[in-house]
């Protein structure tokens, strides 16, 4: 029976061509949009993790409340001891201290007078050989001119900021900021290189300095704004990170002590947890919409097909074939159409998704004023789900459309069949 139905579909293209095209289009769009959403979500989560949140972040409870203001007077102290404990207790993680600071970067001329200056956001990182930071931020590959800082008083300046200030490699730059204790800080750095991350929010006005130099400049000996933890394979697993955070907070965090340490997961920072949930819900809604839209289209196609096959169905009923058997045969046809269309659409969708994964689209021109930590290049991401998600709208829409359209079979009256056939 199934073999007979498939032959009928292949020989009568009017019964199969349009439905297959519709199912293939829906499956293609589902796979492509799902891959694009996963790529954009992964881009944002990965970029935020690298530059801001880590997979987990440790800071003082007081610093957490004012983190956007970078209040280094509330920073962590005894960082070396904390890092040693973390590396011993959580060996599957990579732990790095960072100092976030703001201020004014002044570029002097030959006479020592101000040539240009601008507000700056700085990161103090461990840039020593073998430091995880080199790999996490891919710093060496991001340097487009000059070299890695080798001394405490050397810095990297972001490309757009360097162009704005007119500063070149080898020149002196003076940082005007405040120390951990609130006094004014003035420290001379030497520009060792120009860096470009491909993240507009970072490239617009950032400097990267060795954490030892920043500690000297801001009077933060053995101090850091925060300590970030990363899973060694750089994959964020929310459940595991929550377990690590809960264990740390039970041992070290005290609500009554504003200077006690607290650990937050990536999902608890910058609204990223809500963002991830929103994208996942949006993906489900997207599939649901495609199922409903294609079901309506295929329902109409089924009604038109039913009109064209009105005589065929009547003849089969007149010959004694049960209505249920005819209805089931139409369902079998729709399953075959759904499978064929879903396979075709999935293959095409995967092809486009793989292309966008290896050739991401560049949105640098659209993100000049963006404050989001999001890479300028956004592409798709092909996951295991991408291989089967197109089958849900494909099969469901095809079957639902046929089920609705085929109900008319049960409304045919046997007493009128021969009169219809005479006509």
C-alpha cells in the first residue's frame, strides 16, 4: 500500500510538487533561523564571558552593588592567596585576576604638553608568558601593530582609540585616574602595541595593561577588582557553574560583611540568563509559527487537491473502500511528502548555515555606537539540533494540513456516489 502511494506521488507531480516545495521552504527557514539565533546567542555569551563576566566571577559584595562604576576602593585584597585556594580546590577551572579602571589617557607632545587626550576604560591583566589570559582573549593574534607588553609600564591601545588620539607605537601615554584609596593617580605608560578585538565596545576606547603595572599605578598591591573563572575547554555549563558558585558562597560569602567575597555565574550577570532563556523560547515560538503557517497553506492545498481528486475518492468509496482507509492513505501520503520536503529543506538549510558559520556577516558599520559586548562578525552555528529541527514543522504541518482537509471524506454520502459518478 505504501509503495503504491509513493509511486502515485512520483507519477502525479501535481499532488506532491507544491506541498513538497512548501515543506522544504519551511524546513529550510527553520534550520537557517535556528542556526543564526544560536550563532548570535553564542557570540554574545562567549564575548561577554571573555571580556566581562567569565564563566564565574568573584568580587566583594560591596563592589558588586556598584560594579558599573568600577569602585576599586571596594576591590578584593589578598588576591594571590585567593587564587592559590581556588586553583587547588577547583582544578578544572582557569582563574585569572583583573583590574577594571577608568580615567583619562593623555598623550604629550615633544615638549611634554598635552597633544590629545580622551576618556579610557582600562583592563589590568596578567600578561606574563604562559598566562591563561593570552589564550582567553587571544591577545597575541589581536595585536595588529607592535608587540606584547614585556614590562610593567607597557600598554596596548585599541585601534579606534589609537586613531582618535593619534598615538603610535613607542610613544608615551599618561594615565590620569584615582588610586584604591581615593587619591589622584598619574602614571606614565609606553605604548607597546595597537590591538583590535573586532568588538566595537572594546575597540572604541580601551587600553590593556599588565596587572602588576596597574597595581603600582593605582596603589592596589595584591589587589584586584575581580577574579574570573573559566572552564578549561571554554564551554559554559550553567549547572556546573552554579554548583561551584554555591559551594564558594557557602564558605566565603557573608551577608553582614560587605567586603566578603561573592561568586556569580555568567547567567547571573548583565541579564545574560534571561537573554539565553529568551532566545530558547523564541526558537520554540519560531517553530510553532512555521507549523501553523505551513499547516494553513497545506490545508488549503489539500482542499484544492481534494476537489481535483473528488471523483477518485468517490470511486474508491463506491467500490466499497472504507472511509477510514482512504483517510489514512491520505495521511500516509502527507507523511511521505513531509519527510521528502523536510530532508530537502534541512539539507539546503544546513548548507546555508555552514556557509554563514565559516563566512560570518560583518556588522561593524551598524555597531559603531553599540555598548553591547558583541563581536562585529555574527554568523550561524550548526549544532546537533540543526540536523533534525526542520523535521518538526515539516512533518507536523504536512500531516495537520491533510488531516483538516481530509475530514471532508467522512461527509460524503454513499447514496449520492453513483449519481456523482454519472455526472
